[in-house]
C-alpha cells in the first residue's frame, strides 16, 4: 500500500491548459484526462495520472513508421515551432515553497527542500561531471491568496504570489514546491515541467525561464522527492521522456508503439520494480547527454559502413578517465534517426539499476531522433512484455533489416565491452 502511494506520488497528470502545445493527456481505464489546443510558448511534460499502471499508457498510432512522432504528448511539428532551449554551467534557480489559501496540507519544510536540492545538485554534479548545477535561492512562506482549483494554472498563481519577494530577472529556472491534489481529482499531478524555457510575465518584466513543479502532497519521503526533482529538472533542461519501443515480439519491426517512461535505465524513464531499483537514480542515456552538451565530441563515434569492432568504455566516468568512445552512434537513414549504443557499469549512482547482472554485462541500445525528442529503448527481450531485461548481452544481435544494420556485443574486457557493427544489404 505504501509502495503504491509512493508510486502514485510521482505520477500525476496535469490537465492540459492554455499554454500547452496541443497536449493530449493520457488516459488509463478509459478516462481522458484532458485535451486542449491553443498556441503556446513551450511544451510541458507532466507525469501521468496516479491511476495509471506502470508503463502501460499513452499508446500511439500502431502503424507509425518511426519513433519520431511521439513527443511526450506533443507532435513533432509543435516542437519544431517551439524548440526547447538548453544551457549548461550554473543555472540560476529560484526555489519557491508555497501553499494555497485554506489548504490543510502544510508546505514542505525548508530544511527538507534544501536537502532535496542538495541531493539533486550532487546527482547533476556527478552525472554531468560538474558541467551543470542549479545555484538556487530559496523563497518560502508564499501563500497564494485564493484556494487551489483545477480551473487555473497553479504554477502561474504561485509565481504571481511570490512576485513581491523575487526579482525574477535573476533566474533562468523556477522550481516550485507546493501541496496540490494527487489522487482522485481530475487535475491531480505528481510533478510537471516546461520542456526548456517559456515566457513569463512578471512585475519585473518579461523573462524566459523553465518552470517546474513538485506536488509536495505526494512526496512524503525525500528519495522520491529527489528522484522526481532530478527528473523535472531534466525536462527544464530540454529533455523529453526515456521511452521504450514496443513492437510486440520483435525488438524493432512491425506495428510499434512508444511506451512512455519505458526505459528504466534513464532517470527520464521510470525505474520499475520495487525498492531498491524503484529508487534508482540512473544516468541520462548518451543521446540525452549529447543534447545537453555533456559528452565531448570524441566520446561518441559515428559508425559508418563498413562498420567494424569497437571497444566501448563505460558511460559513467568523465571522458578523460577512459579510452573513448563512451557511445556508438549509428545513423538510420538520412533523417537524423540513429541508434545509440552504451555500456553501463556499477559506478556511482548507476550502482543501483534494474536487472544489474544482465545490464552490466551487455549494452543498452536507444533509438534517437534528431532534435529534442523522447528516446526509445530497444528491447533485447521483447517477449518478456517489459523493458527490465532490455540489455543486449554477448552474442546477441540487434538486426535492423530495414536499414541493413547489425549490432552485436562480442566480448567483455577490463576496459569495456567490444561491440561489432556490420552493414549489409
Ligand atoms: Zn516527466
């Protein structure tokens, strides 16, 4: 029961509202959470409804030809019009602890929020190798002078209520912690975020900043709060979800669909399983690290015909500590779609991971589209019906008959895993 509550806590769905891009929310047990359309400055990723079972949702057109069309509920066209913006280095962040008038739930204690932010920054420090951190000021005691309602954007109400306290021109990131509905209410949510920055009108002028929200009513324990906050900051930096690519019994071909959060090996997905993997805080996959500018050029090799054998170093250490590459990128046609091959080891935060024995002795393969999109984990064991054993182990080949690509891990060595890439007709 407790586990169910924790699981629910992270995943709520925010009803799509005026600023969203043609945002269609999911649905479980046949209930459409929301649908709206007006033009917007940024996409928003919300965590799904508490009633959703793990992995099972947001299915898409089963005959869609590629992974490119599925964007956290946003169409590719919408995102092309409103590209997310990224930055790295110091991210000036305003952390706001708030409540709505008349709420019986107390806001999260300042000390707890600081602890969460410390853990979040520790994670980003480790995973980005010091390239991204959220330098923040904390503003607490903010009360929105009216009760919470599903009829307006709670984040805008909090930003406005905190305006007298804050010079918003000083910040690129806003992270709001306040208690909201997380179960049994139409607009229940666990957390949500803009993807990249959006335009915000404040008393200090119009600014561009990402806006992320944590529903602290659903975050009784800090491991969940930390995981969710890291995840929402990932959206703030421009990342979509780490999804799984489900084609029935075939890893790649056939009627396929994108399973939101399906990648348990990326914090932009969902850890799956029970504690301790459920509390795992795994690295971003290499496609996302490239998007964030965290992987240097020479850490990623573009494999072209005729292919060959490559020694792939673990993804976790800084590039200068290993012999590159830390990722193989294999283009799939001319449209910017590519496989990313990566090798995980029990280093730092990746010591806690789903199916460790299999994962540490094989490679993970994601399909990535050009631009900011969700990643699609290719499943080595699709017949299992989940992505927990997605790693490709020694001797197992991913065959892409459409583009004539074959990827096979062939041997484990001290310094990494040897992977063969072949191109055929
Ligand atoms: Zn998310």
